[in-house]
C-alpha cells in the first residue's frame, strides 16, 4: 500500500507453446507476452571514448564544428566507433502496456525421401517462417492492450514487426541447392526529439552447387527497399532501392583449406529528395584454414569500385556507400585463432582499408579469453 499514490493495476504474462505434428512434418513454436510498465521520455547525449570502444561515429554534415544529434551514425568500421550514446537522468515517465507475439513454423517433409511421386518431390523442400510483433503503447487509465495487432498511432510508443520466410530446395546438399528468402520489417521508436521509423523489404534467391570434388559455386541475386522516416530531421529521410548479384567460386582443396574468388554488383537509388545513385563493383578473394593443432586462420582482400552521384557528405551517402568513399576503395583483413588449452583461447584480428583520398587505416586487436 502506498499512502501517497492511487493503486494501479498491471498485467504481466507469458505463454509458450511448442509442438511437432505428423511425425515432425510441422514444427511450431509460439510465445505470447504482455507487460505493464513505464518508460522515460528519454533524452540522450553522445560521449567520446577510445576508438573501437564505442558504437557511433560523428560526421559534421554542415561543417559548423558542433556535434548535433542528427550527425551521429552507427559506425561501419571499428576505428570510427568513437562515441557512446548515454541516456540522461529523467523523471518524466510514460505508463505503457506491451503486447508481444513470436511465432516460428517449420515444414520439413524429408521423411518422404524414400517415397515416390508427389511425396518424393516434396521431400526435397524445406520451409522456415519466423514472425515477430512487439507493440508498446501509452496506457490510458486502467485499460490493457492485449492484442499486439491493435496498433493505435495516437498512443503508439514503439513497434517492432518482422516477417521472414525461407524456402529451401535440396537444403545443405550443395547439389543444385536453392534458397528463396522473403523478408519485411518495420521498426518505430519514440525519442524526445520525435519519432523515427525504419522499414525494410527483401527478396533474395541463392544457389549452391558443387562442381566435381573441389569446386563450389555460389550465385545470389537480391532486391531490397530500405527507408527511414524521421519527424524532425529531413536530411535523414530516405528510401534506398537496391538490386544486386553475387558470384562466388570456392576451391575446396580439402576439409581444412578453402580458397574463394567472388564478384558482387550493387545498384542503389534513393527515390527521395536528392535522388542519389550508386553503382558498386566488388572484387574479392578469401582464404580459410583450420589446423590440426586447434588453430584457425582466415584472410580476405576486397576492391570496391564506387560510381556515386550525389553529395558525399550526407546521411544518405554514408548509408549507400557503407562508410566507404566514391572511386576506388580497398579493404583487407586477417584473423588468427588459437586454442591454447581446454579453457584458454587466443585471438588476433587485423583490419585495413584505403580510399583514393585517404591514408591507409590500420586496426588491430588481441584477445585472450578464458572459459570456466
């Protein structure tokens, strides 16, 4: 009992259900949750830290030397991650009611592999679906919103929605194996400076096929839409439509050695405001080795040819170029992992990159990890 405040009602619940049907042909998992609580009407500041210890980078888009809220981006490279976002103390809270539903469904007809006719054909397919909706709204009086699909824009504080479906043919066989993936998501967040909404849409088709004993070919094509809409920062609004292809050849000398050559092409267009365009050609090679003495080595070298039209000093260009510059860009990496004994692992990672108008940037880290 609180003598200084009225009584409040809350509803917090969780239901989880899992089942396999028809001898494993259908496998479903369901989780439903509700919770009552409150969230602060949050304000943030960005604090500079050691390079690589943060998550954000500052880009002075208007060249005024002032660190403004809309000039911080999630860093694409570790050496640029110099800032942390820290929540300020706050005494203003908003009562909330949250409803969340997570659902996954797997269709696996592999049990029909020895059948004939339609069942034989169906046994080569495998389908996996994952769905999530997390709806958080402002709570009015003692009412509860227990329906996650009941979205009231006037009371909405946060929304996380995603749907992803992957259809496999000859899954994990590396013999004319195909995967078609469809994905869509929507994320909306409330800040003290206004709302921000992110939407994505993806269509992707992949093929894996082993040629003879030593060669593996990977082909992929995709088309995606990625949009951001903010309430008060027009320069951060965009809708980028991307289409691309990937070709990769891998030489499998044995199970311990793997050498790859690949080429990727991306065509990106922003269909809002300044209508930026990018055509990117990526050439690369990689090597992977697993030693018999608990050792692992991986290395990669990439060349990016970026043909970009638009203002390079903008949030849109940072997203489209993925932190790189127009023209030629080079990146390379080397990783080493050694298992010292039953509980100690030693790892070394090195990253480097070079653009036409910048010096070479080297980033390295060493880590000793103990597992108890």
